[in-house]
């Protein structure tokens, strides 16, 4: 079984049509184990709020998305357990603490973080964290 950490930029693509949604769907396979920090729900909630406020997603659909995300497709890790590693990574790479929570989980789980956040990916691909990063379009099909 292949394990990946997913961030909110990937998870939202399972539910709303965005660029790279077809790549994100590759992760929804029984042969893939998906991990995330609990922060993912705050980020997805905020993204859904933006979609609702722009009338691009009805409230009922947004609620359904949140409920589906809470199902068993994700193995959720508490941010408190990742905080010291995330702060170290954030200071070392000059990335936000929030982004670094995902990277910290990938390092702890010895797997790769799949992201569609180009700023994050580009910032880390030239560092020692590169081995933990996977651009969404590079997910094996």
C-alpha cells in the first residue's frame, strides 16, 4: 500500500472541479493510504466558505463535503503531535507553520506530501525536504 499526506489544495479537488482534479482522484484508490493533520478541516472549511460567498458552491453541498471528509478516507493526526517538528521545518525552510504541519507529518510517516500549492512545492523542491514532496500532476497513474 502506498501512503501519502494530502493537503487541502488536493483534498478540495475531490469535491469541486478545479485544475488537477483528475490527478487528485487518483489518490482515491483502495491501494492508497491517505494521511493529513487535523488542520486540513480548517483549511477546507475556509475554502468552502469562499466558494459559498462567491456563489460557486451551495451551502448544502459544502456541508456534504465536510461530512464526507470526516469519513474514513483520511487518517487524521493531531497538530499538537506535529507542532515541534513543524516549527523546526517552518524556521528552516521559511514556510508557514501551517504548511509545515503537512511536511512534518510526511517526514514522520516517511512518505510524500502531495500538494497542488505551487508556492509550497517550488519553495521546498530545492531543499532537503524535496524527497517528501510530490507535485499533484506527478502522482503515478
